């Protein structure tokens, strides 16, 4: 069974909005700036070059150098940080939550998409520099979304409390978690490497931001990845004018609502608040709400007058945290960024933001759906071949797969469509006769048609069920294979942690994935592992 790929649109795992975006449907054209094609980056570069405030570059470089001061970084990462000071350097950015031990597999695919795109851009536009950025979502406060990962079908959860920004959360207490996880890994060479990586990342660092930076750097530093924690006073100073606009005029609220109305035929990903900023401290991240002329911090007794909150913003911008609506703007203000790479849900909310960016006079980035992949072993591919399965079969919903294979493997036709068609034609003749009689006869014919059609459908279902019993052995093998590749009948990349595959493939895992994924191709890749 050859290494293969199928389009995102045909995979059955992407929303109608994402399929329409990938197909460049005309109803979405006003919601993005340029479609992610290599030739479109030239105009994006020129526009960002004219729009970006180069004074932010020195602040960005300084902040990154401080953040990297305590970890060993590659020569390429150091170079990438340094060249960010140059006016011909641009970034490609992905963002992700601080999931424990990276969380699901697609964390890797996001970063690999980002690294590979910068390499493609450098080959196409050699007079510019392109730096891959991983934006750590250190200010998020939804700890329940990130405090676990799955390994070989088991969920490993970190049971601790967190109410403030997760990046500041202490890693104290992860020793017991590690002991349980380590038992599952075994004692192979690769298992010991995973244990070492976890210990050095989480047990040797004081907070989740530092731990995640260490982990991502260990995995991708050799490829020049630059990891940014934007929970930083110096970086937020550049965002003060935009935060002030939000506090005083709430521009984003109305503009994003208007855009969301254009997306009403789809599922709207996010809804804006009247003020899309949080107040942030070590143990607090709560919404700022305007009530009766006072700026109040939700669920606290903290409140400010207009003068007081603007003074706080000017003196302590680090106390203001952008939410899902404002964070993209913050990103594009402080970074010389060309493209944001995200999953379907992320691209969906970015599509709500273009009019807001236009009002803020900030260049809207190119939006690229991250790579998706299925990791399969050669043994699994051979099993699929023996079962006469292709990748399109395996991507289909399990009930549909079993039904189609039952019909295919049956020694006689189970599909009674030809007989139902004959029945329909017979009743057409009866209806023609009924037209020449009274209405009661017409009703009797119709009732008989419904009865006989339903009878055939029931027979078809019983026939299918009987054949499933007869073919139960081969159908069980098909089910088992699909369950191995699609845990919980979901995408592998959303379920499994990278360590499950590192255990078998070791340090070859990431290079194998990097060599396969092509960020600008709209394909769901199947990557065969030894």
C-alpha cells in the first residue's frame, strides 16, 4: 500500500467553512487578504514592510534574548533572533496552548508547517530572511484544556489547581505524575530519552512557560525555531494604543459582530465581548467590563475610573491581556509577520477579524491551514492491503466503511436498488391507471407503494445484517485496523501524544515528518513509519 495522501476536503474531517476556504469560494473572499500561495507572499512582504513599525524590532530581539538566556539554543535559533532586528526579516507564526508534554500530535505538525514554510519562502525570495515563530499561549487560563495527554489509549492528567495565566503556573507537583507516566514507557533506549526530556522540561523548570519553551526548543531548536512568550511588559508597550482604543471605543465588538453575520451559514467560532481585554495578575485573568462609567474586573472587587485605567495601561501594560479577538492583533503589531498557521478552528476565528484589522490599520496576515498527517506503520499498511483497503476507505466513518465492505465482500448483491427501481416503475404504471379512476384508488396505490418500498428496505437491512454476521471475522479485522489508526474514531493527531511514536522511532521521528509535510499543499498526508 503506497504512501499516499487525500485532500482535506475529501477527508471528511474538516468543516464546511474550511472546505469552502480551501476551495476559495467567492462568499469568503472579503474575509481574508491573500490566499496562501507561494507567489502571493511577494505582495504580502512589501505591504508588511511598509506597514510594520521597525522600532518594535529591537524590543522584540531584546525580549527574546532575555527569554533564551537560561536555555541552550542552536546556532540557527540565535541567528534567527538576531536577524529579526533587520528590516528585511519577516516571520511565519503558529500559536498553541501550553499542553502538558505538547498534548496531541498536531502540536508537532503546526510547528513543522511553520518551519517548512520559512524554508520554502527563503528558496523563493532569497533576499529576505524568514523566521519560524512558536507563539506560546502563556496568558490562557483554561487549564482543563491543557492538563493532560493521551498515551497508548490512556489519559494522563495533572491534577492541580490553576486560576491565572497558565504560563505562570508552578510545575511543582509533577514528580508524582512523572513516576506514573514513566512506568508506562518501559526501559528501552527511546523510553529513557523520553523520560529525560520530560524531567528536564518539567521537573527542572519552575513554571509551565519555561518548561514548554525548553521542550519545544529541545524538539525543534536545531531547525531554527524561535519560541516567544508575549506575556511581557516591553512587548505590550507597543500595544498600548490599540488597547486604549479598545477600552475607550470598543471598536472590535461591532466590526467582528458584523463579520460574524456574514458567516451565519457556518458555525461561528467566537463571539466578541464589548471589551476584549482581560485584567491579569499571577492568580487572576478576568474580563474587563464597563458598567456605569466604571471599568470593573469581573468576579473581583477591582474597579477603575477611565482616568485610572488609562494610567494603569500606560504604566503597567503587562496587566492587560488580549482575548481571542485581540490576541491576533497584538501578534501582528509586535511581529513582522506574513502568515499565521493554525488548525481549522483557529482559521475560522481569524476569518472574523479582517475588518477589525483594517480599522486598526494593521496588515492582515495570510492564513494557512496547518498540515495534517496520519502516522502508520508499514505493518499496518500491509494489513490494509490484505484487507483490500485504501486510505480513502480508512478515512470514512466506521459504519459506512463496514457497510460498504460488507456489500463488496458479499458473494451476491446486497444492494436492492435495481429491484426498488423496478418496483418504482411498476407503481408509475399503476399511478397512470389511477389517474383515470377516483381519488380513493390513487390513495390505495400510494399506500401500497410506501408499504412495499419499506418492506424492501427492511429486507435489505436484514440481508446486510446477516452478511455482517457471516463476514464477522474479516470485518472485525477491518474495524481493529481503523481503530488503531483513528483512536476513538477520531483523528490520530487529535488523540495521541508524540511520545507514543517516539518510543518506536526515536530521534528519526521528527525528521521523517519534516521531510514529508508540504505546508502549501492541501493534502492530508499518510506517513509510513518503519
